[in-house]
C-alpha cells in the first residue's frame, strides 16, 4: 500500500528557510509524480509545486516561484521542498501527494488529480 509521510515543518522567522521531506513507501517513488500542497486556516488547499517521476520536470505556483525548489532522490524514495525567503503568508499545513506519471507536465494540477496523500506537516512563519 502506497504511503507518504511528510516531515521538516516547524516555526521559522520571516525570511528564513525550511526543507520539507516526503518519504514514499509501499512502492517505488519513481512510478509517480509528486505534488506539494498547502492549506492555511480558513482557506482552501492550494497547489504549491509538482515534480515528474524522473525529476526533470517541475512546476510552481506563482506565489512561490523563485523562493521554493522541489527536488527528488528516487534512490531514497524521497521528495523535498526547499523553502527560502519565507513569508507570513506561507504559514500552512503542507501536504505531499502522489499522482499519475504525466500530471506535472503542464503546471501544478488540482488536488483531485492526486490519489494518495500524506498526513501533513505544519509550517509557521512568525516573528
């Protein structure tokens, strides 16, 4: 059974950095595209970034372009989200999700495209 587990969240000051990890188990991670989503209190879940199975294709939401970098190490079955220059509005629960191989080719797809989700990790940006 495919499972995803996120880690790396925490409390950080504005301008700071965090690296989130998403460990895939139950199947080879390179069978899937992986997306990162976030949900702030009172808001809908939004797509942040998406990476294809080999890591050669990646896309970002406009709100995080130039600040966040998605990558993956398939030998470790792990996908990362490096977040820099964090802003107050980046505060949210961050989720990773697995989806079909080709879904990241054209932007960050909607959450309904992804079938398996992790439990989330809290990121709080506060001074």
